[in-house]
C-alpha cells in the first residue's frame, strides 16, 4: 500500500518521498510503543528527485512578476523582501516593523530556532525602505493576508505566493526559487 501511494505521486517525487518518510517515522514510533511489529515503509525505496532541484527565478521571471504585481502591492513587497533579504518563506512572513532597528532587520531564523538559533542583522537598503512604506501592512508583519492579518503559517504564505505566481503566468516559479 505504501508503494502504491508513493507511485500515485510519482509526478511529484519529493512529495512521494515525504509520504514514505512520514510512514517510516510513524511506524518506528509505533514499534517503540509496542503498537506494531513491522514498519511497512522500511523497504519502500525513495523515488529519484529532480537532479536540478527547485527551479531558480530568471531576471525575465522577475520582470514578468513585477508587470502583474507593481510596486505598492503585497506581492511586490514579498518579492522585494525575499530577493533583498534572501530569507525563507517561514521567516519573511513573520518579519515586521518590530524587527527593524537602526536601519537593519534583526531576526532569528524559524528553522532550528529551538536547537541551533541563527540570529541575523541585515541592513535595509533604501529601495526596500521605500517599498515597505509604499505597501499597506500590519504593525506585526509586513506581509498580510487579504484580511489584513499576518499569515498563520509559512504554508499559508507559500500558497499565496503560488497564487501570485500563477496570476503572473509563472506556474514554474515558487518562493523557494527566489532564494535559490
């Protein structure tokens, strides 16, 4: 069954492999808790992923995105923040006015914050200051939902970025591709 479900997602090898990994971890826990005697994911091999990985954005992609989402839009602000600061979506969706001090953004990466926190102080160039000022935002976050609230999760922000990319005719682009 695990192999069949993996194969149904063969067009998305990373998602298929994520499923196999989750099953392996779940059953490893179940075996430790004496709830199972076997791990059905143990012998299911991972699918080969894309050798190139996530596709990076080209200058043409950025220009096309900006054509659809001009300065002053939330989409443009997201693009500028991610290109300028080179942060993950889990970080960009949390950043706000409270992180700006002395002309720089001060924050701790969300990834591994509990184990090995990485603190950053990134200077905010004038063009980003102008973009932030030209875009409506919340006191808590620069990037907000259509309801004016900060995004509830990195996945929610990623879904919105996906919508903005699709609207710009860039289905091959993603927030991660900006970082790459």
